[in-house]
């Protein structure tokens, strides 16, 4: 897979803030075809993620009191927009995840998301190469 992540990434991705309610985050996950929401801090940097599985594990107790910050998974697994799709695939396989947040090429410390890569995007790349 020789294409760059920036050529494949989806720019249509859901985000929420740390203080977003559990129920609103659940609505975002349900409405988003990727079933993935990136949580942003006050500066707009990616600081966590919420998936269907995270919501299922967190759906107990006082959910009306929970926020995105309470339930999000960290750290955010990310890939540079200048990485090859094969690099994104390797990260997904090693970390056993289905999504990566895409950030600008440099510096990776600035985690302001510009898109999302999913396992389906990797599979599409396989099919294009066939």
C-alpha cells in the first residue's frame, strides 16, 4: 500500500469535548457511520476516543452524571497524514484497533485531528491494489 494516509483519510468524522454528556456522546457514536468519536480538549487537540464498545462497558451506574472525559479511552492512537497506508495498517494490527486519528505530519505532539482512517479504508486499499 503505497498511497499516503492523507490521500485516503475521511475528513467527515465526529468530535466532542471533554464535558460532553454520556448520552450526547452515545448519540454521536450511533449517528456516525464510523461508530467512533474523537474527544477534544480545550485547545482542539485529540485527547481521547469513544467507541461502541467503550459505551457498552461504561453503561452502568449514574450515566446521566458521566461525561466524555469519564469514559474516553486514552491515549489517542494516531498516524501522520504523511505516513503510508501500510504504516497505518501496521499500527492497527499491532494495537488491535479499527480506527486511527490522523494528524498533521509535524509535529505529532500537536494532536489536532484532521481526519480518520478505519480498517475499512485499509481493506479498500487492498482491493484497489488487486
